[in-house]
């Protein structure tokens, strides 16, 4: 049913590039409309659809193995020179950062794996879900990788100067045909599956809940689509009658904890995207070897660092958009690992513990979490919330046994930082990858990533435990917890610690609205997700 519906959408819209609606009709916004939960609030973002896939025709991966992965995409590629490194397809598809198709973080905290079942004396009372959208198209069209390489090839081809050989021969019959920003079918499936999974895990919690649950997302196309596919999986085809989908506009000057940069101007300022600078330094080091190797097969023009970057990231993008990508086996296992290091530094430096605005980007959700978990009306401290919305029970209910909020990977990294999950506070040196780091975006924020905060009652006392893509996070003293082997923490300790420290540590007002050099000084990446002086 899902497939049929979305296929028709794709066919209608194939290859069309649509400019997202930029007209704003505030009469439609949550809290102001005559329809209390409008979904057509505009602000879909710039978007465009990709070409229609034809995997049955083009997929020539020849292995004696059936394609047993649960998705409809080709993931059997191995890295270049795989025999030499003993590499497997995991070395590609689990090393492409936030562009990784969803996979549980089964190797993130092996020490807690045996504690995954809920302890016998405990009952789950509540769950808070923070969910990323599913696999999407690249957010930019031609101005940046990978689209820029697509344009370069098209230009050369048009001028009759595309001269390729060996490993790059396939470019003769290749076209850049990705869309922009919209959810892919892979993404739809990831979200539908996740909704089904959440239904099996938590449906019982909603049994006695009398109202329609409110599920929040933002207005961008992929965000609304993701929330819808998830609710389809959880609630069925008539999900729209069973839940209230609250769509918060991603628009200038609209406070929105699920897209906080609108209310944190410095976080949106390029000077504070320190990840970009780390990425540049590291790219200069690791991209030269594959550039030289591939240049041998590309005769018409000089390949640049950006071209190699494009070719690498093309692999996961074409895979989730078209089901198949010949770029996947151009790079070695080590090169994929180097790419992952780049993608990780980008997020740690711009949204995580190395970002001066890291905590500020996540504190809005954390404060809302504190209201919900204590059933206490939102009364600040104010950060990225829209107070008008959060103070109304209809839009910010306080007694739901299950909450689900859909957001972006950047925001999810900010949320981990604002919760002070220093388990992920790895300092990353842009000249030297750290193979032992915990901070891996392929594990933390792959497509359709999900964090679960489960409130449990055990022998009359409330506890919390946190799952990051199914891995159980061992809560420790950094969160005010005892550091139990099973990851559980007394809810009072966890909440008390956050109440006491989290907002102040975010330095929200100062770092979002202050002036560098006057109100604080940031000369480079930080260690604690906030300015250090
Ligand atoms: C807002 O509401 C009006 C009236 O119901 C509707 O015509 C319009 O399509 C809605 N969406 C936007 C983005 O304005
Ligand atoms: C390709 O050609 C177009 C039109 O001439 C030009 O605007 C663009 O910059 C070129 N892009 C690349 C990557 O060469
Ligand atoms: C690329 O796409 C264009 C337009 O769809 C088509 O005319 C052209 O033949 C394609 N080129 C290749 C090499 O497939
Ligand atoms: C807050 O929400 C209300 C109701 O939707 C809206 O009218 C207002 O513009 C929003 N303000 C900000 C700053 O987000
Ligand atoms: C929006 O957030 C800013 C920054 O925290 C705050 O000054 C403003 O009062 C908020 N507006 C609403 C409607 O909550
Ligand atoms: C964060 O955790 C570290 C220990 O990992 C601790 O030193 C620090 O005080 C904590 N900060 C906050 C704001 O909770
Ligand atoms: C802040 O100011 C310092 C000193 O003028 C400068 O070196 C640094 O790059 C600035 N940081 C940001 C994030 O703009």
C-alpha cells in the first residue's frame, strides 16, 4: 500500500524540480488556524524529485549471493581492493556518516547489550522518541558536492570532452539524476519500518490514553513525509484520524525546538560552523591519494578535491535514491573510513561538543523533555521554544505515555550535547583520525536515527534508560547517575542534574545572541559544547 501510493507520487513528479513554497500564510500555522492541526503550513524548503530508478535493468553486481538485505537497494558492493583489506560491504554502508542507511548501533556499547531486556522488576511507563527523517536526496542541487560533479561531467560531455577509461568508463553512460532534499523511497521504508517496530514495542502504552496523541514534526517536505510514514507504520492507513500531527514551521523568526537555528542566530552563522574548517584541513590530507589514482582514468580535465568528495558521497546518495551506484567500489576501505572521519568532524565541530553553540542547539528539546517527564507546564527557561504554543495543553500535552518528535541530524547531535552525554564528547584532531572514538555519525544519526528515553518503574521507584539506535547508553556521573552496568538511572537523579546544570551550561542567551570578542571569545573548536571564556 505504501509503495503503490508513493510510486504514483514519484511518477507524477519525476525529474521535476519544484521550488518550495516560500509564501507564508500565518493563518495556517499551528495555534492560529481554524483547523487546529493544519499540515499545509508551507515552508517545505527547496526541493526536487529524482529520476525514476531502473535497478532491474542497470544492476550488474554479480555475486552468487541473493540480495538478502531488507531494503530494495544494492548494498553488496565491496570497497576497491577489498581482497587485500578483507573488506566487506559494511565497510562502505556503515561508514558514510549521516548518509548511512539505517542500521542499529549494535557495536556502540557492547557492554550493555546483555541488559537490553527490561529488568523483571521494572515496568515501562513512558517513552520519549526523538527521530530523524529517513533517507533523503542531497539538500543542494548543483552548487555543492555531489551535484557540482554531476554538472562538471554534463558540461564536459556536452562539449565533447568527456574522456574516461578504466574504472571511470561508466561515466560515459552516467547522468547526475538525484533530486533535492525530498524523502526517498528508502527513507519512506525506513520510517514505515520504524513505526511498525515502535508499535510492537510500545502500542500497549497508548491503550488507556483517551486523547489523540500529538506527534510533532517540522514543515520541510522530508520531515512531514517521514512523520507520516512512521504514523502509517504505527497506527495504520487511517493514521490521520488517530493522531494529531503538529507541524512546526521552519521559517525565519519562528521558534521551533526541532529546528532551533531560527532562534539562535549565531548557530546559523558560517563563522560558527567550525566543522567546515576541520573538514577542509582533513580533506587536504586524505583526498589527494584517491584523486591521483582516479585522475589516471579521467583525461578531459583536472579532478579536484571537491570532485573526489562528490564521487564518494554519490555512492550512498545514489544508493538510497536510485537503488544502485557505480561509485561505490571506487574507494578503499581506508578511504571510506577517512570519509567517515570527515563527516563526523563536521557534526562534532558544528553541532556537538566541539561546537560553541552545540548545547544551545539542543537545550530547547531538553527543557521540553523536563516539562513532559515531570508533567509540569512549560515555564522556561526560554530558549528555542515557542512559548505561545508550549503553554497550551492542546499543542504541548503533558500526560502522554508516548511522545514522538521528528527532527534533523544536526539537532539530534545538539540534543545529545545538551543532555551532557559526554560518552560522545570525543575531541577530533583534523590531522589524525581516532579509530576508537565513540562519536560516529553512522551510529548516532544515520538516516531514520532514533533516540528513546524510557521511563521505568522498578519496585516503586522511577528510573530512566536511554537507547541510541537500539544501543543502551550507559548513563554515568556526567548525567548525575550512579553508573550502573545496566544503564539505568534514578529518574530523580537524572532530572535533578539536568534542572541544575543543563540550561546554564548551554549559555543560550550569550552564545546565540552575543558578540564574539565582547560577550565571549571563540577562537576555535571547544571541548564542552559551549564557549569556554
Ligand atoms: C493555507 O490555508 C488556505 C486556506 O485554507 C489554503 O488555501 C492554503 O493552501 C493553505 N496553505 C498555505 C501554505 O498557505
Ligand atoms: C557548467 O556549465 C554551466 C553553464 O555554462 C556553468 O554555469 C557551470 O558553472 C558549469 N559547471 C561546472 C561544474 O563546470
Ligand atoms: C542524460 O540525460 C539527458 C536528459 O535526460 C539525456 O538526453 C542524455 O542522453 C543522458 N545522457 C546519458 C549519457 O545517459
Ligand atoms: C509562536 O506561535 C504562534 C502561534 O502559532 C505564532 O503566531 C507566532 O508567530 C510564533 N512566534 C514565534 C516567535 O515563533
Ligand atoms: C522565541 O525565542 C526567543 C529566544 O529565546 C525569545 O526571546 C522569544 O520570546 C520567543 N518567542 C516566543 C513566542 O516564545
Ligand atoms: C558533564 O559531564 C562531565 C563529566 O563527563 C562533568 O564534568 C560536567 O560537570 C557535566 N556538565 C553538565 C552541564 O552536566
Ligand atoms: C572570534 O574572535 C576571535 C578574535 O578576534 C577570532 O580569532 C575568531 O575567529 C572569532 N570567532 C568566530 C567564531 O567568529
